[in-house]
C-alpha cells in the first residue's frame, strides 16, 4: 500500500505531460544558470578587484533590471500566451551567454560585463512568470503544491549538477568557458520547448500598459504576502553571493568545495521535495511557511561558526530543509489567489518581491562582510533575524492561507 511518504507508481499519470516538459526544461535552465552565475561574485571580487560592497551594488542593479522585466513579462504572458514569451526570452539568453563568454574571455571592461549580466538576469527573470503560470494552468487545484514540488525538483536537479561542475571547471578553466557551456545547455532547453511544449493559455485582449503591469499589487492579500516573502528572499539571496566569498576567501574552502555546498542543496531537494510536498498537503500552508522560515534562521545562524567543512554541510542541510517547505507553499498561495487571466501578473508580482529580495540581500551581506568578516555573527545573525521576522509574519497570515487552500 502506498503511503504519503512514498513516490506513487502512477506519479507520471498524476500530472499532465506539460508539467513534465516544464520540469525537464527547468533541469537544463538551472544547470546553465548554476554553472556560471553563482561564480560571478567570485570572479569580480578575485579577478577584477571589485569590493564585496560594490558586488552587492552590482547585484542590486541587475536585480532591479530583472524586476522591471519580470513585471512586464507577466503581463505579456497574460496577453499573448506563455509560449511566445518563452521562445523569445530563451533565444535572447543563448545570445547573451555567448556575449558574456567573449567579454570575460577578452577581459572586457567591468561596466560592459555588468551590462550583459543585467540583461542576462532580466531575460531569465522574464521566463519565470510564463513557466509558473503555465504550471498553474495545467495543474489540478488540489495538486498545485505537488506540481510546484515537481518543478522545484527539476530546477534543483540541475542545481545539483551545475555548481559542482562549475566549481570544478573554474579551478582549471577560464570563467568564460562556463558561459559558453551554459549557452549550449540553454540551446537544448530551447529545442525541448520548440518541439514538445504546447500553449496552455491563448491570451486575452487586454492591453499591455503600466496600469496592467502594476494591477496585481492592488490585491492587499498578495501585497502583504509578497512583502513577507521579500524578507525571506533577502535571506536566501546570500546562498550564491555572500556565501561564496565567505567560504572561499575567509573560511579557506576551495572553489570546488563551495560548489559542492550548492550541490548538496540541489541534491537534497531532488531527493526529498516530492515526498515532503505530499506530506505537506495534510497541513495548513502557514505551518509549512513558519517552520521553513525558522529552519532558514537556524541554518544561516550556524554559518557563523563555519570553518570545518562538515559544519558547513550541516548548515546547508538545515537551510535546504527550510527551502523545501517554503518554496512550493509560496507559489501555491499565489497560484490560488490568481484568476486565470491574471496568473502571469500575480506570479510576476511575487517574482518582483523575490528579485528585489535576492538583490538587496547580497548588497546587505556584502556590506556586512566587508566590515565584519572577523565577526561573522554580524553577517549571519542579521539573516537569521530576517528569517524569524518572516516566520512571525507568515504566522499572522495563517487565516489567509486557510482561505486559499
């Protein structure tokens, strides 16, 4: 007899084919991203002599560009459909990956590299509301959290491969090669979308305007929820920026060891996410979000004492547990709040909070690391406090989650 903690034999039949295509594309996309982008902070800091505080500013600038692009993309996905947006942005990503490879390979001026980085992050961000709203289009309402769990597994399966491969290659190849390989992987994802992914929403007659782009924020439930998620995203943004410099330049880890920390994150999510998501369906979404936020706090606080590699692995395992609980629950709440014609915009509005948090978080982390590297409690303690604040806010929003479950 199958229990909730077992992967059912009919798992493939439980979800439409489009969900599995999106998940497979997510594997390839995350390999391409995690091969290269997590090492950009390290590249600028170690090879181009850019301070960590300035790296934080650069990440913020790139994040703001991605934020605007994502809001526009959500409205376009509701206007034209999901698939045309995906085709255009994936083509742009391939070209920008090649541009980044050549720019780094020929030591182009840092401002040019930053400009390409911002454009690359923006095009990736524009894909997210299309993929996420397509998942909501396809998923049965009672299995929405489970569907997002599958998509998260796909993304993190790639994240389990990309950082380890990227960290290994970065030790003996130029960073430029990482972006060249990323372009090839995105090309494979583009072929999958072109040949196998069908449109899930034919679009609407509504015009793409500033009012349409910002209209999702008029829902007070969505606004408050996104602000709460923003705090949590500021914390999770440290994983691929502040943590890379802290572990390599201060804790004495090799680049490959840092890569394996991210690989552990991706591997655990790949193995645990689906059974955890099925178990979570028995409990209110608020319980998963509160518990997950507190696990984030514990994990990031543990990084204060990182020096031993084993302790770093343990901290990442705790952080990953929080991520497993929070990520699908967050997307499920937003997916259930949105009507059919507004799913792209609602996902884009959540993405705005994520992008802003993932950009401001590294800025704060870089500022603290530049000044308190010898006292890491000030670096990671702030992250822990933000996660506790998110847990309290999610708890106060419990009634809202009950109404959307």
